[in-house]
């Protein structure tokens, strides 16, 4: 097995460093996806390395987190590149 090396990450922007849930903006804790176990307590993920693995039991919200990140980044919830389809989260008007 290889050695673990701590390296500085020099990726070009955008580089995702943190994802969190602002609890004050949740309208209904019984509605999906907020009813999932992963959102019961304070939700805050920090990404500190170039490779991140999200693991957990079925139904805990792993795919939901990734779909939410993709939607906020402007990607189609079904996969693909930017602008290839609709998003479940409205884009804020400028």
C-alpha cells in the first residue's frame, strides 16, 4: 500500500471546500430531503483532500447530497454537463 502524503491542492476554481445546511432556511423538516437521517443534526461537510468518498447505509442521503451539490452548481440532476437540462433548485436572479 502506498504512503499517505499530505499535499497542497492547487486545483483551479471552482473547487468545492464546504457544504452545509442553513437550518433557518428549511421550510418543513418533514418534507424530502430534509427528513433524511443525514439532516437530523447539524449538517456540515468539509472537503480537505482532492478525493472524497461519501459512504453510508442505503437511504441515508448520499445521492441526495451529490444531487443537491450538482443542482446548485448548475448541472442537470440527471447528470451531464452544465446547461444540459433542468435543475430542481431555481437559479437566483441577478
